């Protein structure tokens, strides 16, 4: 979990970066790339962080941040890539102004394409996608 100062910094940085759905390329010169997106009601934010170079992915980290007041219950992250589902992360409660993360660490060359993090929340008796952020991985 992150401290309040770190969360405020993340929220500020993400607010600047999160102008909707974005796919950012990771290139040989770029050791990592990050993309974030807020949900429509503004409570949950999802970020995809890819660390690597070219097609080599050290890790894909999904981060969910609750930027609202009050706990957000029954939330989970899904990590996906060009071939579909990579990892379904455990269901959690994200506290007010708090964050949680889930990581996949292949440390290998992977298929070019979009690597995404989707934030899901169980609401009205179904799973609802609240935010989706992707990073494009290419040679």
C-alpha cells in the first residue's frame, strides 16, 4: 500500500496522464511505459505499467487506485495481452485514497501488441469493467 503523500502524487500524475484510453508504445530506447484511465464516475482508476525494452517484458503491473471517498468493495484486476487473459488477480477492497496492485513477471520476449489492465467491480449482481488502460509493446 502507498502512503498518503505517494497516493496524492500518483493521483496528481495520473490526472495529468489520464485523458481517456491511451496506448503508449514501448520502444528499445524506452525502459518502461505507463498508461492510466479513470472510470466514468471517477472513483476507480486503472494503470498499466510495462517494464522492459522492445519485445522483452520484465513485468506488467496493474494498479487500481480509489480516488474517491469511501471504500470500493469487490474489485479485481485482470491483466491481458495480445493472446487474451494473462492473469486474474484476487478480489479486493480498495480503501479511500488507497491503491493496490497485481504483477505478472515473465522476464522474457513476448508477442508485440497491447498489454492491458482492466479494473472490474461486482455491482448490481454482475462484474462491470470500470477502467481499462493499455500499453503497446513493439520492436
